[in-house]
């Protein structure tokens, strides 16, 4: 312990942060980039966003439910997974839980023999999607809520059902809602106990938001920070801190506001007094329509292509994953309005990223640590480039074999060895000298920088600041079709 303290005292905070790397489960999660939320339950039939647990199970009867339709449209849109609201705050369970009568087993759906969780998880596997679980810790129906250990045991029992009966689960998604129960009391959640159950039964699953693996970006407006660091001080993962900041009152205006709890979580200035850090990457959750549950009155308020693309640039393009909510309607289908918006969004993404222009060029770098980490690694899926330690402002030069028309560049760090790059600049030259195309801060898992469409003979990437080592896993250059 004494040696560890001495080592920490001799290292600067940013050097300690540079040593933090993601777990294997976090690395796998980072590859998804985009996935879907499907809010579905009694709220779909009552028109509410937060149910109070008094709605009769009789109202839940999606007569045309087709989870394969959900999976097909979500898969075709390029999203990689579905997270289903298996139980929202009202306590109604979309699976026939043994521990409550407030579930599909007492609804008209399939005469009480239905299991929506199974249908969705099966559809995900059929279409090559990962399946995730949203399970609200706040239960406004169960009488044991607010009693402490009794409710925690109830919650663990339901968590165990979901973790053992529906195959591999990639994510357990917990929000921080903690309102009063029927007895007027709030529940003290035993987060560590919940996490232990998941780690035992689904060791490859990430635990999001009120969890140790993935953090909330800070708002429901689809906006990430300018510098979305994946390495943050360890206090940011404190569950009481997360719960306090992750939920607002049942206010529809909340989803329209940007209320990031802290704008700077990871810069040198922000972490200068910290000695303990965690890999805690960001997730941006946003709905395709104003509400999280389907409401017919919002059919003509589905987000436009322009808005969806801006959300994509800010989230996936800014080192944050995108969790896009697409709520099924009362029939149990994704509405034609949401599907139409989703198809336009995916079609546009294909046009934006149809052909990587970097495939036809010559590359050089100001330095590399060895032949194994040479600059050509940024062209493929294997290996990565890393500069020499003494190269304080490393440069990468791209010479196109023939002039290209470009309007964006995509950069990825080798995050398996940490998040290191603090700032960089990109330049372009069409024969009349280099001109600055874009300036940015962090890179992380993915950074997309857009610039005015133009013809280029060569480009240059200059890394202007990094922590201990500068690495790049890949660089891609595109022009919209």
C-alpha cells in the first residue's frame, strides 16, 4: 500500500487517468454504437408516461403484437440491439413473473399465456440483434416497496427471472427513479446486491446509468458534451449521485432541455485533484417522438431526419453511444410514422458513409514506436498506430493517389489501451497549401468531424495534445453521395 501511494504521489492526475482501460464487456458494448429502446406496457394504453400502478392488467391487450416486425425494422436501420422496458415504474411486468400478479399473466393478451419478454428476446436472436433489459427499481404497485430488505429481495427475484430465462442479455438498464410507494415511503436500493446477481448470472452484460459500466450523458435531448471523456473520476459512478441527477419530475418539457449535470468530467483541469478514476463511457438516450411511450397524438411529431442526424453527429460522432427509443403502439407494432423516420435515417447514414476514401492513398507519420504499430494499421481492423513518446505533436499525412471530394473524417482511438488524445486538428490541401478543415478535442471510441465539401489532394492530422501516448485504431474519410 505504501508503494502504491508513493507511485500515485509521483504521477500527475492525467497520467493516472491515462492508465484506465475498459473491461472486455465495455469494449464489446462500445462496438454497438447504436441500439434501440422499446418502451411498452400499460402506459401505452393509458396514454401516460409514468403510470401509478393502479391501471388494471385488463387494459394490456396488443392484438397484433409482432416482435419480429420490431426486430426487422430496427435491424434494417443499422441498430444493433433492443432494450425492452420489461417493467416500468408502474410495476406491470411484461413477463409472467412468479412474484407478482401484476403482469401479462392476468391480462387478456394471449389469454394470460403471453410473454412479451420472450417474444422480443427470441425476435432479437432471429435477426441477429442483442437483447437488453430495462427493469425499473421504482415499483408503484408492489406493497413491499419502501420496506427495505423485503422489497430488495422481491426486486432481486425478478432480476433473477430475467437473467436466467431469456438467454444472453447484453445490458441491464437501471434508471434512478425513487419515488414513494403505497406506504408513502421511499426505498433504499441495494445496488451492490443487484449488481452481484447480474455479474453472477450474466457476466458479459453491461449495467447502464445506475450501474458501474455505462453512464448517462446528462440529458434526454440527444446532446452530448463537446468533450465526452470515457475516463472520469470514480465519484461519478456513485449510485446515489447518479440517481439524484438522472430523473426529473414527470414533466414532458424535460426531454427538450439540455441539463447535463457537469459539463466537464475529464479534462486535465477537471481531474487535477483526483487520484482514482474509472472507465465510464457515455450513453445518449433519446426518443424518436416527444414521449417515451407511444401516444397517437404524437404521430405527427416524430423527429425529422435533420434532427435525427444532428443527434447522431452529437452522440455516435462525439464518443457516446446512441440509445434511440422507438415505442410500439397499442397494437404491438412500430407505427408507420416511426418506421418511416427510421428508414429515412438509415438510408441517409448509408449515403453519408458509402465509401471510405482512405483506401486509395499513401500514408506517413512523424513517428511510430515500432514496426508493429505502424501507420498503415489505421486502414484495417487489426492493430493500431502509436507514436513515439518524444513526439509531442505527432502528424499523419495522407496523400491521395488522385484528388478526392471529401466532407468528413472519422477517427477512432485504440481505446483498449485507454483514452489519451486531448485535442487535434485536421488540414486539407488541393495544391494551394494546407488549410484548416476542423479543430476538435477528444476522440475516444469515435469522433466524426464534418467540414465543407471540397476537392483534396492531401490531408494532415495533427495531434496537438495527448496524455501519455497517442494511438489511432482507424481513420476514415467520406463524402456524402
